[in-house]
């Protein structure tokens, strides 16, 4: 059985929702689209829900605009 993996394409796809912060580290970015039509590039919002920290798929601004709740 032969397995072919295109690592260049996999790397590009993996970085689609992330922003480099240097030293090989990345943070997830907001998935919302701004009023100007470009995708938002802010860091995601963390919320506390009892004992758990929950990672939103939106930044703080878009989290509240989309009326998300945990």
C-alpha cells in the first residue's frame, strides 16, 4: 500500500485559520468576515463556563455581534 501526502498543501490548509506569532507558534484567528469583505484576523475569544475554559470561533468583537453564548 502506497501513501502519498502533499505536505506543502497540508501546511497551507493547516495555516488557513491561524496567525503566526513567531518562533514557530500560531494562534487561531476569527472565522468572521468584516464589513469590508475581508476575513477577520484577530485572535479568538476565550470564555469561562464553570470549571472549563471554552475557545470560541470568533474574536471578542464578533462573538458579541453574533450573540454567541456558551
